[in-house]
C-alpha cells in the first residue's frame, strides 16, 4: 500500500457524489481493498450520516409559529404596512370577540347537530352572521387586507356580478379559523366562506371542479375544494344561481392564479 | 430511511398562492433547520424563519424551476441566517480551524473505529442526544451537518448554500460527525449503556 489512509479516505469520501475515475481514485480503491481500517472508516461515516438522517431532530413548526408566518406573508402579499399595530390591536379585540362568540355558538349548535351533514354548518354560520361583526367595507382591497392580517392562508375577495361587497368576518369551524366575505344581492345576503379542510369540515366527495350543493332552512350551500381549503357560497338565492356563482368564483380563482378569463360574469343573474 | 420529496407546485408558478403552497410544504423542515441554526432558541428561529420567508416571497418570481423550490428556500434561510450573523460582527461563513487538504488527510488518518451509538441507545434517546449534540456544535459545523445529514442535501448543494468550497463542507462534516460520535459515546457511557466493540 503506497497511498496513505488519510489520502485514500479523502479521495473516497462518501458524500462527494459521482467522481471521475482517475488513476488516483483507482489507487485509492486498490488501497481500500487491502485496508480494513479504511473500509471501517467509510462504513462508519455512512452509518453516522444514516442515523443522523433517520432519527435526527425534525421538530414540526408549532401551529402558532406557522400561523404567524403565514399572516406575515399574507400581509406582505396585500401590501399591508406592518406598522399599523394600533389598528391591528383594535381589530384583534373585535376579531377575538367574534371568534369567541362564534366558538360559543358553534359549541352550542354542535351539541344538537351531531348527525348533520357537515356542509350544513356553512348555512348555520351564514345565519349567525346576520348578528355578527367584522369589517364593513365595499372596498375589495380593504377587505382583502383585513382578511390577510387575520388568516393563515391566502383568501381572494372575488368581485361577483350583481353582488355588492358588504364586508368580511372570521369564522371558526372545527377549531380552524376561516374567512367569510359578505355580499348583498337585492336585499338578500350571500356569504363566501374559505376554511381549512378538517375532520368536521369535510371537502366535497368528488374532486376536480365539482360543486356540491346542500340546503337547510331555505338557505342553499354550494361548496367546492382546493388542496387544503374548502370554499362555500351560502345564501337564499336560487340554487342554480348559487352554483353558477360558485363556478364563477372557481373561474376567478383560476384566473387569479393563471391569468384573466373574461366573459363569464355577464351570464349570471341573481333573480 | 426517511425520504425527502419535492412535490410540484400546483398553482401557477410565481403566484402568491403557489408561494404559500411551497412554503407550507417545507415549513416544518425550514423551522427545524432554523431552530438548529439558532442553537435551539425557538424565538430566534421563528424570527429567522419570518425574515427568510419574506425574502423568499419577494424573490419568488425569480424561481424558474419549481422542482428546485426546496433547495431555493433553504438557501435563502441559510444565507439570511449568515447575513444576520455577519451583521452581528460574527464571521459565520469561515472557521479559523477549517482544515486544509493535508490537515484533513491527517485527521482522516487518525480516525479510530468505535461502537455504533444506536446499539446502546433507544431511538428516542438517540434523537434527543443527537439534537443536543447538534446544538452544542460550533455554528458552521452545525449548519453543514444539519443540511447534509438531517435534511439530506448533497455536499455540493450545501456548498452552494453556504458559499464555501465542497472540500470545506467535507472537512466540516467529518469534524461534526467525529464530535457527534464522541458525544453520543460519552452519553452512552454515562448511562452505563456503552459496550465497546
């Protein structure tokens, strides 16, 4: 063996990735065949790397950390200045009140609703919203910023034909915070929910762009999903109109992601 | 072995939703890395993660190859960390005792085999000890061993992220593994679990 163990180990270092076969590498490989200690060294390096990879610490991000992170990103997305802390604190009090009230109402309601279709909870929340508080504004940007500072995910505020933007609020479903955009249409109210998927907020059974429809006490729900989120439009508009609006929301969502797709809004009426 | 996978971004590349999907997919690993880089201090790790996420959001439109999103996010996290360390007048990217080629060969030459730690420690004990041993490593060694051994990046990827030569990554890996092994062995001996080969 003419090559030193140190040089052979450096040349055959296991993390180096693919290497050209040079005379020096060939000499190192010949050294390895004859040197048990070098074989043990390389095996031990691989072994230490393997156990560190397999059982090394990978703590998940705590939920609060995750929420704060996505709220920060959402604020950056909507251009909300981070310095508006006084306003944020004021709205935090309002939001906390809403969340508490919604939570209590949810607990009360869930006691007698174990057998319900989970989708009906959208209709319940829509009805509760007539007594709720949040932000009152017809300005899409203002509403989007309000939601962005409170939700751990991106929520679009779509402009829908014949619907007038009224404001937004938060909702709690299965302990998960969601957003609700409120509209009016000729005196009727329509709510657009976006909530994280969860055990009690199950997405529609079918995938793709299918809209699932349900009714409860005169209110219709048109719900659809994207990965991780459930969307629902709720109101007492005719079911077909609500479904058409739901499809328009989906199209707008895609347009938001892929580019504009004009020409569909005129087809929807809210009679 | 745990597998690291990179999913395709479902939303349109460059959109804010696509960014949030990418971030959501890797947020746990990024947090874990931030935690290790910050020596186990959660508040510092969260601060670093937020800073890195904002930088990534601002630069997301420049990410052309969506399958490279994971390495791109980690690169931003690591560089943000070292930029902050530099701002704190710490030379984080180089170690005075980094080994040159000859010194690396001498160190490799001196290696002595030992019993493997998982022979004597349970998986939970091992995970705790590895976490503690990682946090006790010098800063640059910790970054290298976490990126390569824990997160599974290649030596070349880690070198690009840290902006150091591959040979330096190799020598830091070796030194970090040697320290990890010695600390794990010490722990096992303290627990009277150690049995030599």
